[in-house]
């Protein structure tokens, strides 16, 4: 359960609390952390888009979303895998940024497991013709092929850094977390 006030946050508890809340967001369609912004670089320009958080795994320090492997974001991530995820909860007024390296997975047990969980009606979205980002005459002119699984990809970010910020009415609170290779090094920073 999400804490209502940042005063309940401690440096010792924040890593587990963040991962618990991220994991819970994957199961709740109305959770604002379920649809974060994923930012990367594309041709040396910032590129951000809203994604659906599909998995948050503490043991792997990973965040995961789906993509069509033919998108420009996948091509850009192949050149520069550094990404930032930005989550915001407007009710609690908490922003969480997660940074790390993103891996593109198109053929693993995990990919097949997630593919099998996608409703059949939604699978065709991964086999549009032309591919995502290409100009079309009208939405109705889009066609769908017979092999959508071939274009399905998981984008999995291994998180090395969190920046947690509570926008309080009287005082803001901010904590940064860095993965040392063994534990999360956490410290308060000026907001």
C-alpha cells in the first residue's frame, strides 16, 4: 500500500518502498505510475513517450515495457541504451525518475511469456503495415500482417539510479539512490 505522506519515508526503507510501489502499479490500471514517460536520445535529440509499465522486478532492478521492434525508439536504443523513466503521482505529488541501461529483448522465455499474455485482438498492433512512424494516407489505410510476434519486443531497463521527489505544501523532500553493485546508497539532497 502506498504511503500518503513523505514524512513516513526513511532512507533505509525507500528502496524497498519504491520497488513495492512500482510492482503494485503494474497490477492496477488506474495507478498513475503504470503509465510513465520513457525518455532516451534519438539522433542526439531528447525523445520521450508514455509507455505502460509491465514489470518492476526488484531482484533484477528492472523496469519493463513493450514495443514494436521496428520503432525509431528501438533503433535509437540500439545506439544509446541509456534511458530515464519518469513517474508522477499527482495525488501524492511524488515524482520518481529511474535511470539505467535498456536492453531490447525479442526472443527469450520472458518475451514469449508476455506475448502469450497479450489478448489476441491486440497482437495485430505489432504487425502494422507500414511500420510505426511511417506516413499513411489515413488511419483506415493501415493494414496488418500475419506475423505480429516477429515484431514484438520487450524494453528492459536495469536501474542504477533513482531520484525521488515529494512536492510538499510547506517543504519539498528529495532522495537520491545509487546502486553500488551490492546495495542502494541513499541520501537526502536539496530539492
